C-alpha cells in the first residue's frame, strides 16, 4: 500500500488535499514547490514523530511518577486536596490544572475524592514539568531534593533539568498536534532526551532505546 502512494499521482493529490493547503504549504515551501518532494518530507516528519513518540511517552510517564512519589513524601497522599500543603504553593496555572483534573476524575468516577492515581495520570505533562521550574525552587527545596527525582545523575541541577524537560514538552506537544518537527535540531534534542530519561531511570531508557529507531530515520533524511 505504501508503494501505491508513491506510484500513483492521483493518490498523492488526494492525500495532499486531505492535509489542507495551509498545512501542506509548509512542506511545499521547504521543497521548493516540488509536490512529490513535499510529500516525501511530510512522510519523513511523520516517521520522525513516530520514532520519538515512544521515547517521549516513556519520559513523561517516568517523570510524573517520580514527581508524584516526591509530592507524596513531602506533602502526603492528600496533596491534591490539602489547601494547607502543596496547593498553597501552586501557581495559578498549576492550581487550575489540578482543579480541572480532580473535577474531571470525580465526574467520571462519581466518587469524591477521586483516587490519587487517577488524578496523577490525568494531570498534563505541563503540570509535571512546571514542578521543576523556578517557581518551586524554594517550595520543593530543589537545591537539596533534585537527586530524588534524578537519582542516576545527581549532579544534574534544577535549571538544566527544567530546560531539557521544557524542550521535551514542546516537542511532545508538537508531535501530539501533528506539527512539523523536521526543522528542529532533533539530534541534540534526542541526546537530551536520552540523558534525562537515563537520569530518571536506566531501565526506562533501556525500554525506550529498544523501541525507538530515531537514529537511522534521522540519518536517512526525507
């Protein structure tokens, strides 16, 4: 079926139209107006996204679980509800994210309070990455506590960890919304992704490495 697309101009035109002209134009411009080249570039972008996604998925799940364990130790298992604990420290944006996740789970499960694991899995990646930001430097005592999150690279400081994770969040969101990523410095991003996942959990990195074929796809080009 893949060969059919590259052999049949009619199928290529139908597919390009299905993407919408504004979306396809980005690839068309990059390909100097060559429609076939634009489709090849779109295909490469899709393969890059596919190979990075499983690594980003591993990063997100591992990060949120590490941070959830930390919040439980620091603020107790009731931290999503305790107005005198973590919630008092949250930024307005993170308080809104937490409230919305909690309310969604309570409506869905028809139970109050919603179970902690349900809230943890519902919270966005943005909430978890935000916990590493400067906003929580004092509240979480990151100067001392970062090794609890990144035990396999204890020298990795908060600003560096946050910067890497924030870049991964942007990449994750671009992939989730089917946006172009081919123009980004993905080779460096992949190195950073490998580093942060290894710092979180070597086993998780081993899993991601076993399932990601990013390197060959990146080297092959469109």
